[in-house]
C-alpha cells in the first residue's frame, strides 16, 4: 500500500470520497458507508478491507455533510477578535472545555474587514445550536436575526437589553483595585487611557471615574482618549508627554493599549515606574512578558469559559431558550448576567509616586 504522506507533491487534488473507496475495491458505496459509520451488517473481512483502503486513499469523513444529516449538530459558535490576546485565550480554552462536554466549536474571527454581521452569518451557516459573540457591533442585523433562532451570549461587555445573556468581567472592582493600588503608592494624578470607541472602552472609563471618586480624587479625574489597540495607546502616551504637567500614573483600558504606552515612554526616555507608573487591563500574556512586566487587572479566562458554557448549555437544556428578535424571551425567563471576578496582578510597572518637589 502507498503511504499518502510519501506521494509526490503536485497540483492540489480533491479529497477522496466514499465513492472513491468503493470504486477502489469494486464494492458498493452503501457498503462503504455502513463500514465507515460503524453500522451493523458488513462482515469482519469487509470491514478490514474497507478501512484499510480508506487509510490508503487518505479518506476523511466530511464533517459538513455529516452535520447536514443530523438533527442536532452539537456545535457552538463564537465570534471573536484574533488581535485580542484575552479573547484568543478564551477561545483556546473554550474549544477544550466544549469538547469535554461533547460539543465542537465553530470559530468566526472578527477584524477590520470582517464585522459582526459576516461573522455571525458564517456561524449560522454552520448550523450552530448556540453562539457567543465578543463585543458585537451595535445594531448588527445578523445578530438580531440569530437571537430569534438560537441562544446568543454576549461576551466582553454589558448589554443594555434586559433579555440578553451576558458574561462580563467585574470592571468596577478591577478598576477600583487599580486606583487603590496607585493611591497606596502615593499617586493622586492618576489618568485613564481609554474611553473612546465602542464598549468595553466607555464602560471601563466610567468604572475608573467611579473609583477615583471613591478614593476622594473626583477632582483629579483625567481621561486621555484612546481605543483598545496598541497604536491608540501609543497616541495617548504622546498626548500625555506633550503636557506641561504630566500624570504620575496611567491606568489603561487594555493590555494592548498599555503596550503602546510603554513603547512610547521608553522611546522618550521616561522611566517606568520611576516617572510614570502604568497599569493594564486583562492580564493577558502581553502583561507577563518580561520586557513589559505590566501590572494589570486580571480577567479570569477559566471563569469566563465556564460561565459562558454554563449559560449556553443551560439555554439548550431547557429547550433552546432563544431570545426572540423582538426582545421577548421564548422561555419566559430572564437573561443570565454573570460578572466574573477581577483582581490586580502587581508587577514592575508600578511604583511609588515621584516627588513633585
């Protein structure tokens, strides 16, 4: 028998089908189908010959065709940003956790050229039984339509819709811990880098403002506009450096924005934390890199995964529980709203406030 891996390379060829296996052996396609599905009927000799031929030809089951024949696909979908380290880690863990429960994950990346509508549409084409979406675009028609068909979970931000299931980090606690940490180090001029764009940016800015008021620093609230990305954080850092009087600490909307801040401060020769302390949000792998050593608000990946699966599988268990497009819960119950815990991981990017004297 020829090992498919040792065949000479050439033009891309189509994947072998059941018919190819049947023609190779001179048997019926129906017999091949019975063997490959593990059904009763074929003799032991037929099974051995057909399985050997399938291996020789490199046959692989067509998952899409199999799903179309099933009433239940046992497939969950998730739309997420490949550029967000936290979201990618959630997806990695979600694949494994869903598999342990007998489900597969269909993935739909969102980027500058592919929005929520396209991502959700591709997931629905794969006949997902439920789906989760990180930070969906407001007014997504595809998402509104999906909510009338399958359970939908919103991740990464709260929803104004009282009937929308959501799983979200406890930002109020996370930003309060960040501000309290800096105040304990003697900082009062604490600025927030973020607040611009879609959620969760504005929500985290509001949480920072509340934390400053709770610390008695309401008059020192200082929001430097930025989105969640590295380049946006870098631009915010340039804005700070252009000031005559700079804040002594920057709390950033994300680790990505904080990475941009750190890069600009380093190029400008501004010592971190000697002159300016920096805090991120997410505690992603970016924060733990040795050259960042970034103090960051920790989002618990495992807690997010378990909460997300719990909500989706519970909706499926009770018969779907899909929230209709008109906002009426088809099962008559309320939405599942879960705030995952947040805590502060202190690293080398924060230190005592510099003396102004």
